[in-house]
C-alpha cells in the first residue's frame, strides 16, 4: 500500500489491504486489532481513514483491548476526533458481545478441578470492569457447574454481599459445592481483611448445609488470587 492510496481512502487500497476484503479472503484471525476495529468504525473522516481512527484509539488505550473495554460511550466518542456517538456505540456494543460470548457456558461443562479453571469462568466478565462485583458459581457433586449468579454490585473498593441470598440459591439448585469470586478494580489481587472475613462467614454458613466452598477467586485485571492455592480458605 503506497502513501498516495492511503491518503485517498480505504476504497482505493488493494483488496489485500482493505480490512473487509481481507477478512473475507483470509478470515478474521488474519486481521490485526486495528483492522477489526476499523470494520466497526466503518467510515473515516476527510483527513483520516477508519483504520487511522482505529489506530489512534488503540494507541490512546496503550494498544490494549482490555483498556478499550473499560471505556464507556461518552469516553470513546471524546477520545478521537471522527468517532462520534454512533461509532462509539458500535464499538461498545461489540466489546460487550465479546464479553458475553466469553462468559457463555457450553452445554456440557467440565468439572472445576483447579483455580485456573475457576478463574477462567469469571475473568471475561470481571477483569475489565471498573466497579466491584461478587459472583458465585454453584457446582454439583462432580464439581461440574450448575449455574453462576451475581450477588453483589458495589463501588470501586467494596461490594455488599448477603450470605443468605447465596445459600438460598445453593439450596434451590441442590448444589454440593461453590466457588466465590469478586474483582478488585484497583489491580491488586491480594485479599483484604474484609475479603477474608466474608469468606469465613460464607464457609461456616455453607458448612451447616453440607455445601463446601472450594475456592474464592479475586480477579484483578489479567491476574487472580486463589484462596485455595494460597491455603487461606480456613484463615
């Protein structure tokens, strides 16, 4: 692709350089993040192509999709000239679909045997959000997932959790075990004293119903903390 064609717009590029045509001929995996984003942006401005806009947007997000995913519609539309509310809504919708796709459970679930498997269940929906959420994954006797549900939605530092709601759902679904999980938007995955106290409360209450808490996962960006791995479930 030469400089002249770049200045004249994407429609003048060769088929191999145009994101849509490249995707048709080579598949979506052949496209860079910027090229996939350019397809969503669709049109550029008088002085910049859709690909130029997508590259600028990614650069402002340190070329990290996780950082981009933290932006709301107003933030996206204010970051780069040429990306208005319509384009921002399209980008935000695509990122939300990606999160939901990653979060969707297959018909046949594998047994949860490690902290990495447990973290993989929650990471797609909790790693990029900027507020705390508390979730519970219910398991059967084979440690296969039954369902997962949110029990708390809070601010940046703390999430209120009602232990009774957790146990009610566990009983209704005849669960034999559960995995607790919440996120730390700060990026620090080390549990606080409040995290430890809440974990202890839920463990003790669940034990009365012969339901075992096999782990509590704290998601912090790309990292996680496992109470089970660190032998702190009984602390």
